[in-house]
C-alpha cells in the first residue's frame, strides 16, 4: 500500500502534535527520538513546499503566455 503525500496543512498539523507531545515530556525516550525524526522530516517537507510556493508566486505571466520573474520595486 502506498501512502499518499500529505497536504501542507496536514503536515503542519502533525508537526504541531509532535511538538506538543515532545514538550509535555511524558514520552518515552525511544518514542521521543522517533517523533523528533518524524518532525524533522515534516519540517523539511513543509520548507520545501513553501520554497516552491514562493518560486511560483514570484513569477507572472506575460501577455504572450510566457512566465517571467516578478521584479520587486524595492530591488
């Protein structure tokens, strides 16, 4: 069985649950280490999703349908 990729929101929700569990201090060490590793994995996935979204949002379409980089007036 293949696991479907979580949405960004689902990943963030799982990450928040892991953080709350680890902060409580009531988690056995072995489970805490597994949860920490899962949290790092989720964090990387979320960072990648945000980076890809940022790349997409900084592009605009020209009148002829070509993607061009968005130019900030502050740069």
